[in-house]
């Protein structure tokens, strides 16, 4: 079980390390040009700038994943819940991204798999703590 916490925490830290700089870059230049993106790729989305994607990257895929990693590395009883929640959020982020701007990077399937693994490991950790609780009764 210990390895699940470390794998989950590592994936969450990896996600955060990639998301925070990208999110900050989009917040500093909401046109996306500094990141090599153009506003035209947002044509099929309800967005007209990269402000909301930048905020999501920093807050959810960044800071929230850092908090999740901290919970995981401390083997906190809420690490599993954070893993499931953040895994689902990451998967939704990627699915929506691909629907709006198409499959445009190898990172999209990579992060989809990371989101699925986060969700699975989070679920396993939740089940582990539920089993411990049931043994105490």
C-alpha cells in the first residue's frame, strides 16, 4: 500500500511541476503567443483568451496537485479522495481540451493516462482506509 501513496504523490507532483509554469505563462500573456499557441485554436471553444485555461492550470492542475502530493507523501487519510478528485479533474481537462482544440500534443494522451492512474490509485487508497476502519469495528 505504501507504494500507492508514493506513486500517486509523484504523479501529482509531476502534474503540478508542468502545470504551474504553463499556467503562469498563459496568465502573463492571455493571447498564448508566448507559449506558441494562438487564439485561433480556441475558435471551437467558448473562450476567447487563455485566461481561464491559465487559471485552471495554476489552481487545479498546479496548486491542488501539490496539495494532493503533500497528502500522498504524508499517507494522509484524505490522499485517496484527493487522488480521485484530481484524477477526474485532469481527465475532464484533457477530454475538454481535445474536444475543443483537437489532439495536438503527445502530452494530452500522457496526462489522460496520468489522470486515470491517479483516479485508480486514489480509489485503492480509499478502499484501504475503509478496510482499516471496518477492522476497528
